C-alpha cells in the first residue's frame, strides 16, 4: 500500500561486482533523472567461475573440428589445369 507522501518509484539492482559498464551506469542515471530512487543494491556473493585454459582444451569439441577439416579437404574439387 502506497503512502500519500511517497510518490516516487523505487528500484533496485543486482550486480556481480561494484564495477559497472558504461551503459549500465547511463541506464541507472536515466532512471534517477526520471524521478525514481535507487533503493537497493544487491551484490552477488558468488563470483562466476572462469574456465581456465586447460579446462577449455580438455572440453574442446574435437570431433566437430576434425569433421570440419575432413569435410573441407574431402569435398574440395581438384584445381583445373
């Protein structure tokens, strides 16, 4: 239930960390300039796990790569003399 004195719309944001991209900052600033109030900032406690180089190599779809190479060289037409 809204109070008669409280006419501004409040909003909150959820972020992974407190460094935001420029477009996010611009969007938040436009909301604030439009009369809204930033009331809540929720920071995610778990940081997304980045895949390291070795995990990428281990889980790379080699079948797809080998098929593409095989398909490219097996279906190419011989050069004309």
